């Protein structure tokens, strides 16, 4: 129990991690779009990547907190 | 309460929506502040109330601890020294569990985050109309007393944590190791472009979730306090509405007691996740 406590506390943040990964994806995509003038290609694709990554990450943390 | 509502109404045109909006508007100073809405419209806009209250609480924290250090005793400690020692031990325990062999700076930083965020959150428990009313006497019409209900504060802190994460990543893993993490992290070496984006999103999500969580919880808590205050404030419209006053007292007390837990929990979460993120930056390989 004591060994897993540190990474285990990441479980508190799983919910907001999922949403903030989507938000971070959209933000990053928006930044790239503004730089390259390609709206809204990167916004959508990075947002999708953030969503997929968020779900993967949440799954990883929830299934094994030691792994993070 | 009704007097305070009247003050708010007279300065903002009346109505419940205006009352809430008035309370959620910062005291904005600078060339980029909108003179009508008082919202920041550009870079050079300072939320003076946020800066003042956060600095004030930071200085208060330093002052109290400096006074305590002078009176430290090896013998039987007084009540306050006992209390501070228990906080110290609590934070140290968290670091022992979450980040063994931490660099010396981590413990003081975690303690500062915990106490400072808690103090800034604590401003939420002061009656919502009290400080704006006092400020109104001195000609300050907009005052938002809780620094952590301002996105600027929470993001400033999470951005600092973000910079520390990058610093320790570069220091422990080296620039090449850090780059490798970006190139090969989730999907191996065959999807390098996707890996770069994924890791960048993941790293960016850490400070974002830290800042947004603290802001969201405290903003929502402040809003509930405002809504409860409106119950009694309705008496400004007619004395008959004073019938709601006992309900306001009960609700306010209930939310106040519950909110003590919320502010402590949020300060704790911010501290613990900072420790965990920094310890993750110290893990050499994935």
C-alpha cells in the first residue's frame, strides 16, 4: 500500500486529465493552425489525438497506477 | 446583507445577474482594461485585487513563519508550533511516499504551495459582501477577493510547475533523453510524428489540468456562496422576503463547513500532483 501511494495519487487527477488532454490537443492544434494558416485541419486532428491519448492514458493509470 | 446588496445594485444597476457579475469582476488596472465591462482586453491589464491579496497572503505566511522561527523551542512546543510541525510532517510524509530521494528544494516548495494555496482559497470563506463593501467606501467598485478564482493565479502557479517539470526532465534525462521521450513514447519507433504530438499534448495537459481544476473548484464554490447570499439579499426588494433569511443562514453555514474540506482538498491535490509530476520527471526511463 505504502509503495503505491505516490503514483496512486495520480488517480485523483484522472478525470481532469482526460478533459485537459482534449483541451491541450485543441490548443496545440489551434497554435499550429495559426502558424501555418491551415484552419481547421490541425485543430480537429490534434483534438482527436488528445481525445484518444486521454482515454489511453486514463486507462493506463486506472489499470496500473504503478505504470503511470 | 441587504445593505450590501443595495450597494452592489446601486453601483451596477440592480438585479441578481448584475449582482453576481459585479462580484465576479476583477479590479482591472491598465491601458488594456475595457472601461465599460472592466474585463482585460489585452496584455497590459493588471488584476490589482488578485495581485494584492496573493502577495498579502504570501507575506503574511512569511511573516508568521519568521516569527515562529524566532520562538522555536526544543522543549515542550506551544500550540502553534505543534500545529505547524504537524503540517510539516504531513507534507514530508507525502514527499517520502510520492518522491523518495527528492532534491532539497522540493519539500519547501511543496509546503509553500500547500500553505499559500490554502490561504488563498481561505479567502472564499470570508463573507462575500464584506471586503467589496469596505473597498466600496474607498472608491473601489470592483473587488474579487479570492485570488484562486482568477485564472491568472492558477495558471501562473501551474506554469511555474510546468517549467520545473521541463527543467528536471532536461537535468535528469539530458536533452537527448528528453527528446527520446518525445520521439518514441506511446507508440514505439514507427509512429514518430504521432508520438511527438501525443507527448506534447500529454505534457501540456499536466499544467492545464492543475490550473483548471483549482480554478474550477474555487470559482464554483464562490458562485454557490453568491447564490446563497442572494436569498437574504432578496429582502432588499421587500421586507416580506426576509422569510428566506433563516434558510440562508442554514445553507451558508452548511456550505461553509463543507467548503473547508474543499479548499483543503484542492490545496492538497495541487501539492501532491506537483510532487508526483516532478517525481515522474525524475524517473529516467519509461
